[in-house]
C-alpha cells in the first residue's frame, strides 16, 4: 500500500490517491503496530505530500486528513513543522467547511496528545482561536463541537514524560482570558441538552479550565453550574457523563463562594445519589467523594447539609464496596475528616455508621492512605498511634 501511495504521489496521480489513502487509513486504524510500521516506512511524508496535492480538491483533502489522523494516533512525533503549518493554514482557509474542520482538528488532537512540543508549537501558531471559533461557528455540529472541546482540553494536559514541566496552566489561562473559552463552551452546551456524549466532553473541558478562583466564579456566572446540575439529574443512567460532571463540580468547588452556590443549587443530594446509584463504579465513587470533600472543606454549614443528605453514609458504603481501590479509600477518608474537623458534633453519628473500622482497614491495606486515614481517625476522636517522622537524633537538619 505504501509503495502504491508513494508512486501515486511521485507521479501526482490525483485520480489514484483517494483509493491508496483509504487503503492506508484502513490498515492504520487496525492497531498501533501497523501505524508504527507505516511510520517507519515513510508513510508520513507520502501522506503529507498527498495533503499538499489535495489543496484544491475538497474530497481528496478530507481523505488525506482522515489518513493523517489515523497515522498520528499514538505517534505524534511524526508531525513536523510543514505538517503543522499545513493544518493551521487549512483550518483557517476552510473554516466555513465543517467536515474539513473536523478532519483537521482530529489531526491536531492526535498530534498534541502526550507531546508537549507539538502543543506549544500549535498554541504559538494560533490554534486556540481556531478551536474556539470552530465551536462557535459550527455550534450545531455535534461531532465537531465534541472533538474541538476535546482538542482544547488536550492543550491543558501535562502528560509528556519527556519534559520536566509543560505549559498546561498557561494554555488554560489563554483559552479563558484571550479566547473567551468558558462562554464558548457553556453556550455550546445549550444546543445539546439531549446529547450526553457532547455534554460530558464539554464538562470535562470546563473542569480542566477551572484553574483559578475567578474562572470558577465565571463558570457559575455564565450559567455553567446550572447546566452541570441539570445534566447530573438528567443523565444519572450514563456513567461516563456522571463521572465528568462530578469531576467538573469538584474542580469549580475550589472557590469557596462557589461551594455555597453548588450546595444552594441542590447538588449535594444529586452527588450522594450518583455514588449510591453507581456504587459498583470506582471512578464515580472516587469523584463523588472528592466533590463532597471539596464542598465540606472549611464550610461547617455545608457539612451539616452533606451529613443530612447521607453523604457520610454513601462514602462509607463506597469504602466497603471498593476495599482495593486506593483512590476511593483516600477520598472517602478526606471527606470524613473534612466533615468533622470543624463540626465535632458530627463525630458521634459518623462513628455510629462504622467509620472507625473502615478507616483503620484502609490505613492497614494502603500505604498511600496512611496520612489521610490517621488524620480522619484523629479528628473523629479515635485513638491513633502517631509515628514520629524525625526525632532530632542522629544528625541535624541540612543547612
């Protein structure tokens, strides 16, 4: 297939290109090993040349971009400056065309996953306004909105182990401050009240952008919180959506004023319901406990609401259901601790639910839980063996 494609490119045989590109794309989609084999044998330059040859032919360009996206999936190192420029130029020149825009954005997303250099180069090249602009311009195209939101989210990842630190935080700020990203995403959500796939993607992206106090507040002011609460109520049967909404609520609850708005909107009961309803799903149990944990932090009045709504009971049930899931155990311990640290009157009722035994088990089973479990037991008034980490013996602190 690669030899045939290379021949068609070399001879500029535009009539043969669609068939050869489609054949390569089909094989690339089968498994990563095939994509790597293609990548090692010159597939990228051949596909890039096909994209350049297709500049005036919409159908051919769509096929070329589709093949490029398949090839880049899992091997973003293949993309070079010429490919990046071609994608940016095509996305700008053909921004009216929803299909070409979608195909181009898929390429960008694959090229930026786990690749900090590509992310920074695309952001410098101006990809952020292209992505927010695509969501605004094609607001009724479900797949395009979902993919563009996902690509925005990838720009805020810090997932490339080859670099000591990335620009995730800076990119999140640029999306919000320079490209009105929060408004764009929340407005887009209004067109898809019955499409759980798009809504969960928009929620996931909003949670990645909640990196500053004022951004969390802006999400509430723009109606984002109401949309999340409604979504949680309406999509309780869709675990993927529930998980993303809980994660988004957890993120915006980083702002103390927003904590109160979330509780006032009746979200605590829905979070407890989500944990109980999906008790077998460790990720939902973890995110639900984490969201309640944020709402309880420094807020004694919220602790009473969470307690009355069955939050402590739901967390302990989650601990029972997932004894081996360290993340669930940890978040549940932190929630219990936050509930009682400023509301000592809640210790008795929580202990009566069997909290001490479950927290002690978590501490014994998971080293990572030791600190949070000990803190929870201490604040519950239980006897805790405190380890002295440093006693001042055998040498002094480093100067």
